[in-house]
């Protein structure tokens, strides 16, 4: 697949010729893609110098044409100006341009008028629309890239007219971040107000109304030592303490923050709570939806049904550490057993299985192995299921589900189930009118109490690193 970028002064006739030539290629070649960047004349020099300096190119005229290396990755390949692009198209595709200079100048004048109008509209738009400011950390993760299109849809933020997307990755390469920005803009979704990219904390979390925290310092190397893990945890703690302080000082008082990932999920969320004292703690949550979905998939495989046929699974404890998968409320639909009913008929999973040993041992182990298996095969975190879990929590937070829909969510559980007040644990909850409520009609027996105490002790030890 070929993807070209054409950039030029809005009033440049050669830029107009390059645009028309690219349009001809697009009509002739189904896999040919092009992204146009029209720059106002008084901004062109600064834009060109900045782009060439970032990429190590030398070019001093309009237009600037380069090819994105879609398959290989890495920075783009500079082609040059219009004549270079024309030669390239003639040699590789057998397509040329016969546009006269008069026609090109007319189109260039139209381009300038259009670009000037767009610039004026961009300046005017902020005064007309108050966007929802969504910040995502760890923006170059696969989870973020899967998540972006759904965040710009009505299902994630019903009733929201505009979303300002702010992408932050402190380890991110500037070119990769700009490419992500371009891809998000190329979605051309009406709700998208603007996209900004950041590789430092100078502007982080300004006016944030939603914060999705995806940089979790996960480590996939099997030879990590105790000291390596300790250093990794210390880096994570330092970063999330700073995140908490910045959110406390810069974000909206109604901010909603969701922590997701494969490591230190509860701890990362609790560090935000501790370092953002002016924001209510219930506005910070750690999602266990991914682990909950993986547990449903294991149960479904055991019972020969679809994962969507299994509901009511609960995740207790430390989401990315010592957790307990509880099936006391789990139901199964469409199970082909001795007792059957209509599509709405459900049965208790525990009553059907009647295998306490499998539930308490092998089942718990299979759930933990499932994500490790996906990571080992894909070579990266399980982005699709993580993104789906975040969306499910966001939709609940914005009223998409009723009070009968239960979730597993990490939050502070002050005064509940005899749990420690200072530890953030995953518990079953519902969401009504944008507020989370812990489910109380569950059985927390002595065995589960002991397991939750062990989870709390584990989290306290993580804090002391």
C-alpha cells in the first residue's frame, strides 16, 4: 500500500498541480492513499523548517512531498517537490499531469480562499463549542489506537457534541505521535474537535474531563530480577504521583479517571487518589472488565456456550495481582443441559458445574494463563479486550446501563465488607446516575474475607516499594 503526504502553501500553483495528480492516482489505484496538508503562506516557512529539521531533510520550496513507509515503519521517504513527484508518478505508475499554469493558478487561489476560511473557522469554533477534553496516557499503546475511533462515537459520550483528544506518551517518538495525530484526524468524524500530542508534562491534563491511563510499565521479559521489578515499580510510582498532582491542579473538578493495563493496576489508581486530594476518590477507578471478560470466556469454553452467554462474574481483590474470580452470581444462557427454556432463561453456573475443586483451583489458574497466552502469541498486550473493558466502564459511567448491570471495579471501599479503608480493591458495583454503588447482596464468607485480606496485604507491600 502506498501512502503519500503532499504539503504546500495554499496559494502555490505547483501544490495545486500535485493535488490534481494525486487525485488522478487515487481514482486509478485502489490502494493509493494521500494526505494533503495545506499551509497558509505566512506560516509556510516556519512549518517547512520544522518538518525538515524533525526528519533530517533538506527542502526549500513548495510543495513538499514524501512517502510514508506503511509496511516498514520508520520515518517517511522524501520525494522532493512537484517535479520530483511528477517524475515518480510517470516512472512507477505511468500517469502524468498536463494542467496548464493558468488553471493551476486559479485552483491555487481557490485553495487559499478555502484554507483562509478554514483558519478563521478554527479560530471561531472554540468560542461556539465547549468540547469534552479527553486525555490518554500511553498513547502509542495498541489499546489506545484501538480505542480512539470508539471514543469519537456517540456510544462512549452520549449527547456530547465535540471531543478534544489529547494524546500523551512520555516515551513517545515525536514522529510517531504526529503520525497518530494524523490518523485520528483522517477518521474525519464530526465529533472530533481537535487532536493534540504531547511527549512531556508541560500541558498534561489541562481542563481534563476524562483521563484514561494506559502506561502501566508492564514487563514481558521472563528473566526480570527482583531488583529490576523494584526499579520498574519505583519509576511507575514516581510517575503516577506526579500524574495525581497534575490532575488535582489542572483537571476539571468532575474529572473521571480510568486506570487500565497489565501491571500495578490497583496501585496506580490509589496513587492518583492519594495525590489528588481535592477530587473525590470515587472519580478514580481501576477497570477489571478485561479480567472479568477473560473469566467469562473460560467458563463459556467449559460449558460449551458463547462468552456473551455468561454473566455475573465478579473479580475481587488486586486486579493485576492476587485476585479472586467469584461465580456466586454467575448465570449462563443457552446452555444445552437437561433443563432448557426460552432465550431469556438462565441458570446458575455453580449449580450446573457442581465442581468446587475446578472453580477454586484450575479455573482461577486458567483465567490467569489466558492473557499470558495472548501476550506470548501476539508479542504485545491484549489491546482489543483492554479497550473493550474501558469502553464498557465509560458507557456505564455515562448512563448506558441500568441498575441491574453489575461490574467489577477497583475503588476505595471505606467501611464495606470489613475491608481496610486505605486500600483500593476490586469489588462488584453498579452505576446509577453517574455514581458507582457497591453491591451489598453478595456473600462474603470467611474464606473470601481471608483472601481479600491477603490481597490488601499485597497492595500495602507494593506501596512500600
